[in-house]
C-alpha cells in the first residue's frame, strides 16, 4: 500500500497554495521531492544564484518518466514552497497548478527531462559574477581544484536568443550528453544531477571556478593551468565523494535554521 503524507495544515491556505488546496494527499516520495526542490530555490536565493523572478530549477516527479515540477512564474525564489510548485508534462501541459509557466523554463528543462532519465534535477542560472565566462571565446578553464570533479564534463550550447522554441530542445539535449554542466554561451549555465544535492553542488562548484578564473585572468599575471594527468587523477579521486551526499543534509539544516517556510 502506498503511504501518503499530507501537506502541513497549521496555517491558512492562500490563493498561491493551489497544490495544498487542490490535492488531498501526496505520496511520501512526491512530498519529499517537493521539499527538496523548494529548498534548492531558497538556498539559491541565499547564495545569490537567483535572478528576481527569472530562471528555474526543476525536478522529475517521482515515478513518472517525463513529468516535472517547476516554479510558478512571478515568484521570487524565497517565495517558492513545497506546495506551490507546478507540475507539467513533457508537452508543457500543466497537470497541477495554474498555467503560470515560464516558456523558456519549460523549453530548457524539458530538453533534459525528456532525454536523460538519470538527470532528475535540472538547475538553470544566470549568476552575475560568473556570466562573463559565457562570453569567453575559449570557454571555461579549470585552474583550481574546486572544479576537478567536473573535469571533462562541461559542454557548450551556442546562444540562439531567448529559448522560446521547441526546436532548440534537440540541440540542448545533444550538447548536454555526457556532461553535468552546460555553458549556454552569452546566456547562463545549466547544471544537472541525480539528486537535489548533486545538481546544487555542480552549480556551486562551477560558479566558484568561474569566480577564480575571472579573478586570475583579471590579475594580468601568468596562469599555471596544472598538468592534465593531475586533473584526471583529481577527477577520479572526486568520484569517491559523490556531490551532494554530505553537503545536502548540511545545506538543508542551514535552510531549516534560516528559512523553514520552504517546507510549507
């Protein structure tokens, strides 16, 4: 028998809490997925990975092939909760919640959710102090240990203007294949993961690497990129420390201390 978990009811249901108002229950797996995704939004706001009401983080609905949760367009990241996430299918049909879906968010994220079942979480961001890297002709360069777990797993997608057409999905999918991070040239970044923790930490370490790269380039001093064989060794070593395994519980504790409203 499937166990169910009711959304919290110790508060007044508002118009924005459409899921709490319309759903009688959730499976434990779905509620946990909603809570983890809402935590990602709040943590992104805390670390400065948000962009007012723009950008998006999605998670595949547990037990489904292509359906995923997406934030309601128009909410700040610190307003996203477990119960106000929208559920959409691979064609963009809203299965649960209002039709307030960011078109670019659907196009970008459905490209990954449709073709990569292992990538349950997709994180798109325009982090301000890392955006310059999307415009560098030769792209991202590994120069500090912090990004060695992503060595050989960073792809590139050429800018096509605003991501509003379904035709772009095929090219996004092709460029994401075999990678955990996609640099969307002149645009932003796309991180993926099997878990919320993995996707969040892929973005976190990549942004740190961008900051280090821009600071080093801005110094005007000669850069030592390190030896290829050492980068390859570090990548293998990091494979024994799965991203998010240790960080995510700690990050959830941080959010519980700072802003537990994400659980509502």
